[in-house]
C-alpha cells in the first residue's frame, strides 16, 4: 500500500445507504443529546489563559490554510494549465472566503514527470506557471490583502533533469557527483539485481539501473517515487547546504513558509537493508517500513528550523507516520512547526472513526505541546464528497465535516475545490496523466480525478478556468451549479457554508487559538465536542434526525427542523 491513498477507491461505508432499509426501522429511535453533561468530557484539553497566550502565539496557530494546486486553480494565459497569474487574479475571492494563508503546490522548474514534484531547479519558477516576477507580484498582492503565502519544498528528491543528476550520470561510481544521490552496485551475478528489495511508492522497484559513460551496464540509483525522481543523499553535507540555500532564496523574497514534501523520508536507514515485510503488505506509516521515519531525519528538520526561525516562517511537514509518539517527534520545538496528520482524511463518516481521528491527532501533538492540523483531502487524496459516498449523501457529509475541521482546535488546511463541494471526476484512461497510473500498469488509477481544474463561471467547460478552449484535464459537463459564480448566488451552497463558518470561526472567542477543547459523551452515531465555554459542535453520522441541546444554533450544515438536526449533518450550537 502506498502512502498516497488511492483516490479511485473510496473506502466502503459500513452504514446503509439512504436507499437501503435500516435493519430495524423501529429501533432507530430519535437521538437526543439535550441532556449532554458538558462537565464530563471524554477527552479534554485544559483551557489556556486565552488572552495572554493568544498574543504570544505565532500567526499560523489560528490560521485557515488553503491549498492551491496551481495547474488546476485558474489559468491566466489561455494554455489550459493554471498559473501564478491565475492565483493573483483570484486573490479577492480567497480573501472573501476568509482564508489566512496559501500553500501553493510546486511551481519551481520541473519537467513535470510528477507535475512539479520532480524539481530541476528549486530556485526558479517554471515557465508553465510564470516567472520570478510573477511570484514576487503574487506575494506582494497577497500580503496587501493580509494573506500569507507558503510554497512546497521538495527536498527528498530532484528531477532526473536537475544538473546534479545529469552530472552524476556522466561521472564515475564513487565520484562526488554520485555521492549527492543514492547510487549502489547491484546484487547477484553481474550486479543485475537491485541493491535491495524496496518497492517504489508509485509501483515497480525503487531502483533503476544506469548505463555508465563507457556504455556498460552500471550502478543503480534509488527513487522512492518515479525513476524521474532520484532520491538525494542527506548524509552528504553539500545536499543539506544546498537545501539551506533554497530556503533562504525564497525567504529573502518574502515567502512566509514551506510545506515540506515527504518530510518523514529524507533520511535512509544505515546499510539500506531489505524490507522485512512483503511489498504487498507495505504500510507506509507503519514502524515496519524502513524506507521512512528513520532517526536521522530529525537532524535535518533541526537544520531547516534554524533557518526558518530567523525569518519567523512556518513549516508544515508531510508526515505519514501512524504512531503518535513517533509523529510527535517531528513537532518538537526545534523541528517542524506543523505536521500534516492524515487521520481525518482517512476516516470514514462514522462517529467512531471521526472520534478516533480527533483523539489520536490531538494526542500526537499534545505530547510535544504542538498544534494539530486538520485536512479532509489534498491533491493526493480522493475528494471528501467522493470518499463519503458521492452524490447527495457525499455532499451532505462533506458539509458536516467542513463544520468539524473548522471547529477543531488547530490549523485547518482546505484543498482548492472543497469549498465548492467538488467530487472526484471519473476520467477516461486516455486523459490520465499521473505517473502512478502508468507505473502501476493501470492497477492504481492515480490522483488525476481529484486534480480537475476549478469551475469559476459559465454553464459549460471550461467554466471560466481558462480563456483557451481546452484544459489540461477535461472538466465534466455537469458542473454548472458548482461554479464559484453559481454558488455565490446560492445561499444554500457549499461555498456559502464555508464562508459563514470561516467568518464565525474568526469572530467567536471559543474558536481562538488556545481556547479549550473537550470531546463530550454522546449518543451512538454522534460526535459532540465543545470549544471554549459553551460552544458545541454536534455531528450526526446516522440517518435519523436528532435533537440538539438547548441553545442558539449558530450554523448548521443542513436545514434545521426546529431543534432537530438532520442525519449526515453537523451544527454549531452556543449553549
Ligand atoms: C507527496 C506529494 O504530495 C505527491 O504529490 C508527490 O507525488 C510525492 N510526494 C513525491 O514528491
């Protein structure tokens, strides 16, 4: 199993769908949380002395982040691929949505074998997205609107077209050029077998063999992802120095921080031993997977932190590590400032899964006094509407979960298009571009379905995404009601729900960073948690309406029926 949950396979939902009869309709009694005992939390985080603490907190502790997948956000030059100009043109939309910070997926120079996660020059902008001037202009325009900008940093590997890798191919085994990467002799007769049994995340072996300059079959190099993404050797000081140079390059231009790709994979285990579990059982995030989460990784994060602290910049690491204690280590006060925890993105829409994800995510960060992050989807993970069942029910559940992530203590990351309620698009094979699809021989459909360009206005593709006629991935014919323009006109839309929720999150003291959190006892199928002194978020994962506790309903994801909350819905109630 890869660390990138297959977008094409929404997890099966153990609950009956609305068209199936419940096992015993008579037994589905109306749920009632009116008698909530708010003094008896299941899991509680002690209230911090809010005012004093908030003043001292860094900006990211109370921020709402928005992930821009630049190819798919907005196209300003008509070539059908989104770009930095497109982001800049829509900054007012983002400001009005209420977000505080952007995470922009890679826009650095790349031959695009993995859509920018294969970087050939980490200190320049790829012409597909613009140039350095376009980045500077975007930064200035975002800052004018009070929006911070963070960008993706891809330290684990380069592109095969990076000058370092090209030099390594023409250099000799044992040379300084090869020592920047992970080159090894093969095993077996003639060195014809890869140096170890590691599989690549995208399928096939994690090693490729090179042809030496004299034409003979040569060494093998490591690539945890595609062959076009050779892994760097972080034991080599030159590699770490170059990373520092990249950090400073962007920080000096005014970038507010970085999302760090494969933050748990930078250090490799001594001797590169075989994996002891069969590849078919691989669980990235499990302690058995020696390709990731090796002890040496922490010194690399300390080095990064020393630099980012000089600029008071944020770092958020991609950390696929399930064990809470090991996860927490990345967030010690001298390492990453934030870490992606993907538990909610993997949770099904059941009370147990949601509660478990919340409890574990908080436990992982509490131990090191760090702040949690919450995410329902990203460019690697199936969109939440699809994961929760698709269609009307998937949308209803995604609306409910929007109220969950925006009420939890910590930092929500919204993936572009979530606020419109987009679902994955079922693309024809001929349209697919993800290397995961090709490397796995079609076994994994890959991540293109959650990367389809955003619809802005109009009633047919390309829905204002581009002034050109085609888009890099085809857009579906049935998105007319999901465009930004259509949703701004519809008070019941997902977009209006997000805008209302983010505005309330800003204005209510219960949601302030450092404000208390407690998971409360709740009826079967419900999750209830409290923020501050008496605001509760109630989630009803059943398909029966439930009575809310007495109080003022500030916001609900579905129309209220008196004081009853519909199934597959959530509400914020001021008690
Ligand atoms: C994680 C990124 O999110 C994903 O899109 C990419 O393919 C891999 N890292 C490799 O960089």
